[in-house]
C-alpha cells in the first residue's frame, strides 16, 4: 500500500469505522444497493471491459462488475473491508477480479489500463479532488469512461433528517459545517463544482443527473437504530454527549434513534431515501 494522503481517512477506515462497515457490509449494501443498477447501466460494462472500482469497500459493485467484465480491480483504503471483499469474491468463485489497498489520489495505478472507472459513494473524501480524478484519468485509456454516484442535496436525504431529529431529542447543538470545498460526504453535492473538478482533471462530456433510492436500514426501528448508532456519526453523538464515557450515553442515543425512525417503519422494514447524483464523463 502506498502512503495515503489523507491520514485521518486512512485511520478511520482501517480502524473502528472500517471494521463496522466490514462487519455489517450486508446491512450497508441494503442501504445503498438501489444505486447499483443506475451506476452499472451508466458504466456500460461488457465482456471486453476492464473496470476500476474506486472506494470499493467490501466490493459489492466490484463483484457485480466482475460477473461481466474482462477484468476488475477494486481499490480502497480499508484493510478490513478489502479482506471481506476478497473473501466474498472467492466464495462467489469470481476469477477475473482483484483488490488493492491504496489512496486513489496517489496510488500508482497502471497507465491507460482500464476502460471504465466506477464508484458508489467512494469518491467524496479526497484531500485534493482534482489530483485524485487526474490520477484516475491517467489509469483510463483515452476515451475511457467514468461513472460514479455521490451525495447530492442533504435536504433531500431522509436519514440526515433522522439525525437532525435525534440531535433535537438529545438537545445536541448543531455543529459548524466543514468547508464546502473540503473532503467530506457532500464535497461533490454541487453539480457545477463536479463539472469544474472533472474538467480540470482531464475529463470531457461531464453529465450529472439526480438519482434517488430508498435504502433498507433495518427490519424495524430498533434494528435500524442499532445500525446507525454503530456508524461514525452515531458514535460521534456518543462522544458529544459524554466525552469521557461515550458508551454510557448509548441507551439514550439508541432510544432517540428508535423514536426518530419509527415513523419510517413499514411492512418492508425501515426505508429512508438517499438523494444522489449519477455522474458520467469521458477521459480526454
């Protein structure tokens, strides 16, 4: 693994956050799998396509691509998630698939080795997005395609409203947002910024279109509350409420999440909408 640029992201995804997502990869795939079809349709993968999956995590999109593609490489910072990805690919008997650990901004990808690069929410945390997408562009052949899904307007995402409700129930004050052009979940929420970034990185024919999906967060409100409590934002709430003993705040936070999630509970469990952009582009 080459040295990552963003050490904070590397520490998180090789630490507690990475272990949580690895241990619950089936749960998070249920949250995000509604984006698989539009992403892979946009990628237009066939039997001759060489695919690079950026921020592949536990590898669901990598494995789906590998069922059709000539060769598929999944790249991610997280050692725990890649271990799960390799195990799942082996269990499915997939042969034209490989995984590497690295930061896509600086990882030494082979030049012009891929026909398409894809990502499902794995491209929003780069310290320098232009440099990262330029590195990805170099790994694509001229005319190679880019297709990814990233977070859009936070006001249209229901699980963020749940977090706001929980903060209100717990009387946790709102925090100052990070810089709009800094790495983070909504760093590519502005379509104009996406176009400027990809143009500077060597891409043409940049297109963004809205794509929403209602992900399944749990079989009921309490089950969904447990999932959200174990994620990074949930654990952050615990620390805010009791910095010295965060686990002591868990019953209060779990109860607040359960209350906030109950209105979203239905016959198919708890479903919450995520608003995203589907972005496509072509390497110059």
